[in-house]
C-alpha cells in the first residue's frame, strides 16, 4: 500500500522501483559499512580543516606575541560594538552551518542503517552471561560459548542483508560488529535491532561493547560469511543434528 | 595565611570556616583521590600492555580484579578529583577573593560541604577494604549493578555524600556571587573564572539531584526488592541510563566551564590583554551552555535502543554545542592576539591547553553524530576523546591553577625548572598514551577490556606504547606534585603580585591573604575590570 502511494507520488522514481519489487527482481541493497567509511573521511577532513585553522592561529600568536621585555603590556585593540557582535554572530553561523552539514550527512547514512532491506534474513540473537545464542527462521539455532569458544557462531550467506533482532537474558550487552561499523545494545525486556550487509565471504567477529562483568573482554563470537551453497548445506546439517 | 605564622594547629583546620582553608582541604582531598586513581590507571595500563593476564592472577579472576581498578579509577577521577578540584578547591579559594568578599555567604555550610566530600572519599576508599569490592564502573548500569556480587551500596553512598556536598556548595556560591560582590562591581566586570563557576554551579544545582535519585533507586532495587529497573517486573533498564546521563552529560560542563575559566585568567594575565570578546564568551558561550546542557544526554545512548527520532533530534542539539564552545574557544585564542606573553609554568599548561582543547573538542564531533558513534562509541576512540578533554585538558587546568595561584596561596614560588620538566613529561606522556588508543579505537578496540586476544596482533603494540606513555605521565605527576609540597615548605618567598595581574586577589590582598581577606573594604569603579592593563 505504502509502495503504491509513493509510486503515485513519485511516478518517475517510485514506479519502476515498485514494478521491480513486484516482479521480485533484485533491489539494490546499500552497504552501510562502506557509507560509514566514506562519511568518516568527510568528517576527518572537516575536523582537520577546523583544527588546522585554530592550531595555526594559536601557535603563530603564541610565538609572535611573546613578551620581549619585562613589564610590557598587550596592545589588543578594544572591540567596538559592531565588531564584537560580528565576531560572535559570524562564527556562530559558520559553526551552525558546519553542524547542519554534518547532521545532514550523518542523517543520510543513519537512514541506511535503520531501514532494513525487505529481503533481509532475520536472526534472533540473545546475549547472556556469557554466551551468544542465534536462532534462525527455520528453527535452527546455534550457541557460541564464551569460555570454551565452542559453537559455530553467527553464520550467514554472502550478499544477503542480515537483520538481527536482539535481546538479553540478564544484564546489558552490546552486539558490536567492528568490520561492519555497527553496534546496538541488547537488554532484558526490550528487543533492539541492527542490520548489516555481508558483501564478502570470510570470517570476522562480533564482540560485546557494553560492560557485563567478569568475562566482558572474552564475550565475542565468530561471524562467518559463506556462499549460499555452503550456507544451505550448513542449515541442512544443523537440522539433522538438532 | 596569617595563621601560618602562628604555627600549625590541627583543630584550626578541622573547625575552620575560612573559605581559603576549606579550599586547601578540598585540594588535598582531590589530589589524594587523583594519586590513588592514578595508581589504578597504571595497573590498568600494565594489564592492557599485552593480551592475556599480565598482572592479574589468571583468566578467570582477572576480570574481577581489573574491574575494581577501573571502577575506582573512573569514580575517583570524576567524583573525587575533577569536580572537587575545580568547584571545590579553585572556586572556594578564589571566588570570594575575586569578587572582593570577606568569605562565602554561609561559611559553616561551606565547612559542612568539605567534610561531606571527605566522608565521600573515605567511603570510596572502603572499596579496597570490603571483601565484595564494587565492580560496576563509575556508570553503575543496572541490571549488572543490581545482580553483581560486588558492593553497590558503596558506590551509591559515595555519590550521595559527594552529591550532597556539591548541592550545598552550589547554593552557597551562587548566593555569594549574587549578593556579595564588592560595591560597584557589575556583572560585566566579573572575572571569567567567576562567570564560569556561576554557570557551572547552576548546572550542578539543577542536575545533581537527578543523579542522586537515580542511584537511590538503584539502592532500593538492590537491597529493598523494588523493581524500578527490572523488566521482569514492569521496570525498565533504560530508565537508569536516561537518568544517569541526564546528570552526567551536564556534569562534563561542570568540569569544562571552570577549566576554561582558569585558562582565561592565565591567558589574560600572562598576555596582559583583556579577554577577547568577553560578552560573547560569557553570554553566547557559558550561559548558552547552561541552556542547552540538559538537551543532549541521548548522545550517550545512541546505540541503546532509544527511538530513532530522539537519536536524530539530540544529534542536532549535541552538534549545536559547538556554537557556545566555539565562541569560548575564539575568546580564549583571541586573548593572545597582540598580547605580550610571558611564558612560565602556568602559561606552559595554557599553551598546551590550546592544543588539548582542539583535539578533545574536535574528536567529540564524530561522537556527536549518531551514525559515527554507532561504530566509535564504547571503543578506545571514545576513551581517548574523553581523556583528552577531561583527563588532560581539565586535569591540566587544575595543575595550572595550583601553579598560577601558588604564590598567593603559599606565599612562596615554585621551583620553575622542576615545574617545567614535570610539564613536559606530562604533556609528552599523555600524547604517547592516548594517540595509539584513537587509532585502534577506529579499528574496533572496545573499552573496559583487559584482554583483547580476539583482535589483530598489532593492537598489542599500540597498547604497549600507551602503557609506556602512562609511566612518563606518572613521573611528570610525581615531579609536579612534589614541587608543590617542597616549595610550600621552603620555596623562595613570593612577591605580592609576581605575575603583575590586575585581578583583586592579587592587587588588594596580602600574600597569603589573612582572615577576612581584604585589609580594607574593596570598592571598584565603573571602568575597573580585572583585565584592564592599559
Ligand atoms: C594520564 C593519566 C591517565 C591514564 C593513563 C588513564 C588511563 C585509563 C585507562 C587505561 C582506562 C580504562 C580503559 C578501558 O579499560 O577501557 C581509563 C578509564 C577512565 N578514565 Fe582514565 N586515565 C588517566 C587519567 C584520567 C583522568 C585525569 C580522568 C578524569 C576525568 C580519567 C577518567 C577516566 C574515566 C571516567 C574512565 C572510564 C572508566 C569506566 O570505563 O567506567 N582518567 N583511564
Ligand atoms: Cu560485555
Ligand atoms: Cu555527554
């Protein structure tokens, strides 16, 4: 329904997308981690420019205006009303402009982070002191024990977005995927979510990012991205084994 | 102190209601807290120098030992050192002198405040005595703080005592600033440090009760069986996080503002210049911070499952903090412009502060952006950020304050060579400690980890460098603090106004000032300012 409305409103953009969707064709899925990295470079550049301007002025003045004889006093001109206001209002607007620039850029990527693609595979994740449990749609579930490192961890097929619905059985934990540039806390009594796009086959890790006591440092799990074929075999094996 | 000449009497210090002595009592307590918390920092850093147990007993009990050090380090640095060092020591000693008052408005309440603070320190110290040592971090999040075997009550009582002390002090100083200024002294003639305390104390008065309430609920849940934070019985774990940060974000301004205030005083005096665009810094900077300080706490909960619209709304308010902070920064830098700068120990710290403020402030910007912080939050990037701004910038402000007002307080001069050497070790050491943590933070090194074997092996190299830096800082701190102690006893006698300052505490009091502060009633005329060097 929502799709239909947007297709009407944005005939140019919405209609083809709606059609493609209806036909079950692949929709382009964003890669939030790549967007994050891109934004990080923009932000660094922004900070670098501000930092250099201030640091250069500061260091230059510290050097240039050092006292040359004892008892010397400063010669700063008295600011008249207009320049006093100017020196407040102009920088305030410059800072505000930069704030809105960063906020807008940040919001764009943030929307990518929160809009879960509709073809995403859902996995329920439960954190406990100290283990991780992953539950797939088809009844398959795996556990990763923090102490023994036993278990498969999170296994996902490559190229398919994954949405994690997360909670905790005891204290606050946090599912942090450094390589996917994302984390979200897991806590008792609430379900939170995050999604990521496993674009490459390989093994990486998720690690707990919210203090949870004695084994907090050890509270990590493997995250394996495998080919669709390997994934299907793995699921089949799990189903038999379970 | 005129009393110093009549010899040292312990009872005179215990029953004192003189703001100057109370200030010194705050200083002693906060430096004691700093030193102990500093030793904890060294233990933490040695442990992190390599993956696997380094000094903890083994992989199973290691977490418990480490978490106690970390708890004590964080809680003591914030509650026991920075807040009492700035709004306790510096505000007590300097505010009445700067506004030309004989003492604070309620001297006995002031004495109560300092002893409540000391009681808080003693309760915090019980950490090392009780068998069930607290291990809940200075943030004390439930449900962990309710279910842990560690002692949560000690944490709660420390917060209660120090919080109560802060509330009393806030009322006392606000009344003092409002009603006890020297005749003729208008608001636009106040020292920047006075303004910075005025604004910081308003924040403190408004927000500390919220923290006290939050930890009290924690106490009830833990020991009386209530369920405020227990979802199984209709409670909510996020409630605590919201209450905690509703106080604890503003608390960073309670630290940041007086720290800036101190550097303004040092800059104006050492550059012999007026404050650049005073009103912009006071009204557009400090007062504006008071207004928005309570609207940004969600930036500590960007990945805690808060509603998306709140995370975005408070990203905007958080980013807008750059406006008042930016205006204050421009005033600080601008005060040097066309100045005539004398370099001595306080000004060394002042110059370093320019750089520290930039690094600490700018690295806060990605953390203010919701989507950036979803990766950088809870990593050692965050850890390095808040150390640059709180652990270094604000800490240096306390050290600079002691160095700058040392002649006034003790009547003696510091040993400049030792002071400068201490400065260089501190400055170089902190950079060596915290830059590596920015780098591995971006790569995903979480904070509050004592073991990190799951991460690439190069993390260990960065951690080793950071540990080396911490030891350099430790040597610098020993030199700095021992310089105070030795010079207070046998330093060279100080002239009345060694820096040629124009502020009342230097121009109108004896060195050190006697009881009642001013030999003659102070009045100022309309064009007096503490920064009028022409
Ligand atoms: C140069 C001296 C210092 C060193 C070497 C140092 C080192 C550390 C280390 C290694 C951690 C733990 C990181 C982790 O496990 O993730 C830490 C945490 C912390 N430090 Fe410092 N620190 C220093 C000074 C300070 C100061 C002056 C403050 C005052 C604001 C401070 C406030 C904190 C806080 C609030 C935490 C967080 C504790 C927690 O996670 O609950 N530190 N510090
Ligand atoms: Cu954890
Ligand atoms: Cu904050």
